[in-house]
C-alpha cells in the first residue's frame, strides 16, 4: 500500500517536466491524480491536450488512476471546475500541487506590462485561484494539503 493510497491529488502544469514527474510520483505512491495542463508552450501560448493526455496515459500504463483537465489556472471558474472535477471523478480532493508556470525570459527593463501580466496571471493568480477553489472543500473535510512550486528564476532571475 502506497503512502498516498486512497488520496486524490490535483497537479497543475502536469503535462511536462517537473509537474509530470510530480503527478507520476503521486500515482506511483497510490494517489488518484487529476492531471491539469493547458498544453501551452513555455511562453504560455497555444492549447494542446497532448501533453496532459500523455501524462494521464503514462499513469494508467503504470496501473494508476488519472483524469485529464486542460483548463487554465488563470481562470477563476476553470480553477473551481478542476477541484469539482476531482470531487466528481473520485469523491474527494486531498491535495493540490500548484506547479503550472510560463516563462517570459526578459530582463526587467525590457519586460512589457503584457509579459508581466501573463506571468502573474499564471504563477500568482493561478496559484491563488486553484488554492482558493480547494480551500472551502479542505475546510469542510477538515484536511487537505497544498504544495506551491516556484523556480529560482523568480528569486534570482535567469
């Protein structure tokens, strides 16, 4: 029995990279996973179900349970829908891993307001949206866990 057996975890940005590795690890330890990934490129453009579906398929191929969500964390209603999807699919939600992120690799004095807004909409607002959507549920069940990811780029730049 895995340490996350009977737990349900929502992982944002779980189609590629660290998010996918987190989702895979959660499933390997017994969790049912909602794999959220908009399928955009690193700059936040586009929408492709492929990366998220590949993550779901990999979890299922390893004997785990997973569901796909391709909504944007930057959208309040979509974030609430992700949480509701977990509850509808698996009857509960026990943890949220806020991992979704985009890259606007610009030095401060060359960054536009649009770039600033795009990064903050995913990294800050997105994290808030998903955490807030889960908060009422976590309070009602008197349990729940959050993991909020960041990168060194946010601390020291790139």
